[in-house]
């Protein structure tokens, strides 16, 4: 097993590897076809390769992602740092409010997370709702209650909305922020990352590969197939134009690969920011995971490489990648 650098996850004190594994895709409902046996192989391989942080959510595959992680953890729960999320199941789109309008309902919801994960504690529980709505205080109070009971070690929020983050962390008792950040989306660098450093919030980066765009494997003729939400990038004319603009940036970035893959460059870039604790790219196959792990072992980007990246996407620039 290789030694991947470990970092402290904000004020939680929990040590996590700077590269983790995102488990959205293994839910099987939004990223195309994925087989459970392959997903279990990926989780086991991640552990063998030195990764200790795994991020999932109740809504990924309607809970199937959590169930698979729970199955993989049997007999070795102590080797896993688990981050999961709650908030979107049962969300009322018309009233724009979550189903968790009381602390009792929120606690019961997290108990469901625990049951699917087949564990008696969650290392990091996060509000999955990415904007302020009427139940924010319920989430905070519920998370703190669960923390007091030992069922949750730390809590945080998944958002790219700075005002909402500040409100959620008004008491400065949150430990984490999960946010979309990549070479194509450097918007968190403006206000959010300085805030997380000042307030000792661990940063979990989703989307370091920009939903796969930064792997360099897509072209203007790419079709994503049935069950893959990214097909909207092709079918929606406005989103297709944005996709084409992203592909033009990718072509420029290819000049920087220098013996590594474009995806490895992208992951390196994310992990290098001083605000970032852990990057959590997904992987549907062990071969993809192995390529990601290599990024955690490469030497830092040079000043020249960083300057060229700045020319392609300026500091604080770029665009939010849905569902950021």
C-alpha cells in the first residue's frame, strides 16, 4: 500500500487522505451502467491503494451507494472515514423546503443513513441542500444532537453559495464544506476558500475532473448514453455551447500533461490549493481509480505550469459545473 499524504479535516481533527473516492456513480442511476461487483472491487481497491475517505449520499441510487459502501466496510469499519449527505430525499420542489422540518425527522433521516451504511456512526454528515431554505436550522440542531450522541463525529454542508455557507456556520461549529472546484471552476478561490481557511473548515472537493470533462476523453461528438445525466450537455443547445467552450480549454491544457494524464493534472491542481483537504473524484472501474491515485503521488506542479493554467482559467474565474 502506498502512502498518500493525510490532512486534518478542519476542526473535526479527523485525518483523511488528500485523495478520496466519490461514490455517486456507483448508485447506478445517473452515470450510466455500473455493476455492483465492479463497484465493490473499486472500494476495496481504493482501501488497498491507501485511500481512507469515502463520500456518498442518501440520494445516490436511492440509497444504493450507501448500501454498497456498508457492504464493503463489513469487518473493517475502522479503516474507513465515511462522509455522507442528507436533504434531497422527499424535497418539496413547489414549496422549496426539505422534508426535514423538525429535529426529530432529521435525526430519523440520519438513522436511515446509518442503517443503509450498516454502521453505528458516521464520520462526517453533510447537508446536501446547496442553498438556504426554511429548514437550515433544523439540520444544524439535528446534526449537533447526533454529534452529542456519538452517532456523528463532525458535520458540514455541500454548497457553493457563500452567504449560505456563512449562515450555516454562524456558530463556527461546522467542520466541513463540500464544493465543486476544478481547473474549469475556480470561483471558490474568490471568497469561499479564504473563509474556510480562516474558520478552520475542511474542504471536500467534488468535481475535480469537471464531471469527466478534464479527463480529455470527450469530443464534440460524444454521446453519453441512456441513464447518464450528462447527455443534457449535448441535447440542450445552450449547454452544448458551454461544453464546446470547455473542450477548447481542455485542448490547451493537454500541452501541460508532460508524461501524466490530463485527469492527473486536474487532480494535482485541486489538491495543491492550501484550502483543500481532500479531492473526491469518482471511479466506476479499478483502472480509473489507479490513474487517480497516481495523481496523489506525483511531484507538485511547477510555477510555469501553474502560470499556464492561470492563462486558461484565471484565478477565481471559470464557471460552476452543474450541479454546483
